[in-house]
C-alpha cells in the first residue's frame, strides 16, 4: 500500500515537474532485494500462515531450488540486456525523451519482473505433488523468460505494450495457479492475454478457445496468418469467416494450398462467402482467373461456368473486371483491381507496344471491341509501360467510343477513379486540350478544380495524387489553364491554412513554388533559384566530387536481365566500350568490369551478364556480394530492363547512389521507392520503356563528362542531346519521352515534401 501511494505521488511530481519544464529524468527504480526466510518454521501455526499472501509478498519463503535457479538466471540475463540496450548500466530501460514512460517501462521490466519471480517461488502448490509443483513453477518462469526475450528481441518495442504485457502476465500467473484462467481471459480479452497464454493454453482448452476466438474477431488479419496453430480447432471457422470479409485472397490461397490442415479448415467453414471461395478453388477450370469474380458468385450474379467462359475471352474478361471496378464491390476488390492492372499490361499494352512498327489495323486489333471505360483503364493501369504511340492510339479510340458522352460525363461514370493519373498522362502526351475540349466551360472548371483540390486528404505519406499534379504542371502549355491552376493552388493553400492542415500547407506551398520554378528552371540560374526555394541540393547538376569515392573512383553498376530485350541491350551496351580504346573490358564468371584508360579520372563500371532467367538474378546477386565484400559502393546505378524488372534493381539501391537511370517508366511508386533507398538521387526516367537508341547516347554523354572530371550538368547535357537527336528523326520521338532530373517534377516534389515535413 505504501509503495502504491509513493508511486502515485511520484508520478504526480513528475507531471508537475514537466509542466514547469524542470523535470529531466527520474531516478532508476531500485531493484528489490531477494530474501530467504531461514526462520520459516515460525510460520507453522495455521492462524499465522493464513495471514500471509504468497502472491504479494516481496521476499522469498524458501531458498530457490537448484532445479529452478537456471531459469531465474535466464530471466535476469534478459533484464540486463534490456538495461544496457541504451549503452548504460543504470537500471533504466530508456524510452527516448519520454521520461515518464521510461520510468514506467523500467519499473515493469525490472522491478515487476523481479516481483513475479518471487511470487512464482512463493506460490502454493494447490494440490500438486512436489515434482509436479516444480515442473509447474518452471513453466511459469519459462513464460516470464519468453516475455522478456520478446522484448529484447523486438527491434522497435512499443513501451506501452510491454508495460501492459508485464501487468497482464502477473495477473495470468496467479489465475493459472488458482485454476481461474478462463475467468481471467474473459475479463481481459486483449492482445496481452493472447500473447501470454501460450505457455498455459494446453491445459485449459476453454480459455484457449475463448481468447483465440475473441482476438480472431478483433484482429482477423493477424490471426489468419497463424492459422496453422489452430487449424484443427473448432473455433478456426469463426476466424476464417471474419477474415474472409477483409482479405479473401488469403483464404483463397489456403483453399488452393497443398497443406491439408489449412485447406481442410477452410473447406469445413460453414459460411456463404468462404464456401464461394471453396467453390472457385474446387470447381473452376481456371481458379486464379475466376477468383476476381468472387462477388459475382457470392451474390449469385454468375455461375462458375459463366465465369470460366469469360476467362476464355480477353476482351470480355477485361470488360467484366471493369464492371466490377465501377460497381465498387467491396468483396474481392483487391483481387479484381490487381487483375485489372495485370491484364491491362499483359493482354493489351504489351501487344500494342510489340506491334509498334505494324499498321494500326493490326496494332490496335486487340482493343477493337473495347468500351471507352475499358480503354480508360488500359491507359491508366498501363502507365508504367505504354508507348507514346500506344497511348495516342488508345486515347483516340476512347474519344470516339465515349460519344455522345463528354469527358466530364465519362469521369462521372468512372466515379473519378484514377482521374489525376489520366489528366497527368494527357498533359504529358499533349492530349489534355482535346479531352477538355469535349466539355462545356462549367464542366471543365469542375474537373480541373477537382484535379487540384483535396490533395491534403489522406495520410502524410500518401502522395500519389499530389505527384500526378506536380508532373502535369511540367507538361501543360495552355497559358489560360496554367493561370487557372495557379489560382486554385493558392486557394487550396489558404483553405489548408484555415483548416490547420500541415500536409495541405506543405503540398500546396510546394506546388506553388514548382509552378513558378517550372517557368525558369530551364537555365542554370533558374535551377539554382528553384533549388534554394525548395531547400534542395542543385536540381540541375551532380557535382563530380559527390560521385567519387575516397580513392577518387566513380563506380557504376548496370543491371541487365535474361530476356531477349535484356540480352540485346547488353550486346549494344558492351559494343560501345569494346570499340573504344578509352575503355578496357575484363570478363568474369558473372559480370564484366569496364574501366576507363588514358585518363587521370578513373571510372569503373560493373555490369552483370544477362544469363538466361532465372540465372540473371544469380549473376546480379553474385556481383552485389562481391562489391559488398570489397567495400565498393556505386554512386551511379543503371537499370536496363522492362519496368517489371525494376523492383529487383531498386532492392540494390543504397544511400550512396547519386544518379539512377531507370531506362523505364518513372511513375510515382517507382520514384518513391527509389528515393526511399537513395534520398538524394537524381533520376532519369522515360514515359515509356527505355530504348537502346536513346540509352546509349545518354550514357556516353554522361561518361564523357566523368572522364573529364566535370560535374554532370543535366541542362547542358540535354541541350547537346537535343542537337544529336535532331539529326536522328527515328529516335527523336523516343528521346522526347525521357525526363531529365531537372524536369522530373514528381521526384523533385517528393524530395522537397519529405524535407519540409521532417522540419
């Protein structure tokens, strides 16, 4: 009682001290002494023993037996780990600047855990024989040990969680010993009881069933991933049923699994939605293609046979995926959205791209029967790979087939889904005026007002819409439209100020600065002004000294892939060095080393061999291991492959990388992922898949500057490339699709936004 009063007074003093700004850090909680009672015999009288509460006594009744001392030592070792994690042995488990939470966490993991060890030793046997009592107490100690190991093994421990976990463990130990575990978990149906019950649930199936079911209802996504723990239990069906409404994809994967207990648990679940999933897994001719139509089967709009017929016709299949998207069915939404993205690329965009030299009748045959809404989704979901000519051909057909609808009516039909992406693409491919031209002035104003508005909504790191707007700014040439958008940016900034929206203030202030900067950033002076305004390093150049390592070497790494395009790119790339006496090529088992010669400025390029898939990944991994082992860090990374290979390259990026040449689309998600890994990188990307006829001149121009020890000035370099490609009309159109770093407003926006939000 005295301790409780003292702790309460102490916390009040802490709070009062913090309010005065005088409180710095509490003293560490004192570790309680552990006593033995050699004179335990004096408690032999029944009336005296009855007055002692073994669950609250702070000293031992008897010495700790050797059989259990090891477990006490193991717990103590974990407590020491927790104590010294901050580099200090001070009986404090540090929780940053929050001194009160530091005190409470230290008290829990050190003082309360010590008290639990004493409580376990003092617990009455409650009918257990000596051997059984020893085993039970070992079990209690093991539970505390595992709890402490959970904390010390947690890379980002949540202090509040562990404070509550320790408190829960104290109550659960008492409940287990008093045979009231079921009552305890019913009174405490939370994550703490669920975490602590594992050591005790086998002996109390009622308690286990209750807590698993309760947590399954509260956290079905967490629980379903642990289905293997309880697949054979009767309550598994309740958890499967709850999760089917949230992530039916996972339930479907269990239904398709070769793991019989998991599969059987799903098959036995008596629920209409789960059984619809089972029906697809068991009876569809093409379950993976049929699964996105789960809602059709569940609501009895279609049979399995009808769904299988759709799967045989790419156009009908896609049109019906679009139907689901427009209906906004919540069941299976992730599945049909992902299938839309996949099919847009596989069945339409890539076919049109591959036939780019064919006549339009052959090239666009695959979309001849598609509706305007389907063509819209082909464009927005194909954004990462669609060629300029493929977009223009698809856009033309969409415009024809949406009649008599206007553009605004089409967007209304689509409920404005991904419309900012579409507007940004139209601006980039110079078709925005055509699309807006189908609308009356009032409708046009509504669409573009909506395009600019609402960017403050969503989480702080949800920037896709804002980046689409930023990218569009760089492509809009209509002065009246630009003036209108600039006005709307200012209005939304003022609204964000009124609403005290931090995200809104940052987003719209950045867009206003980008709007102004885009008018002047075509010169070094203008780019310098933009960099200063945005508090960024120069956007127009990468200093040579930022690219060299301590030994004065510029390291580059080039990623090639094993498909035909990758092998062709590799042959083209290597031929430029083999013919040039300024470079020496050495071939290893999995890669080539390309080193500059005849210059005091050293450049070393590592390029993996484009071995047949999946051996190309082995070659890349072997090269990465070699570079790591030799402490070689590339400042320039070059991706030579389709956008669907890009994830493999991005994984290899580091903070040392200063230039990233994608050679494929630099859409928002790719830009964000690159900057997550390499926050200061300058990014060259293309609106379409990269091409050798453009990549090689860009790389030659960059390397020529590096051989001279010069800064890589993108503005000067792009002027030279403009002159070069002006003489090569076949490659000029493809070159204009490449975006240099100083014009990559999406990447500039992300960098500046992150810096401003950090401040």
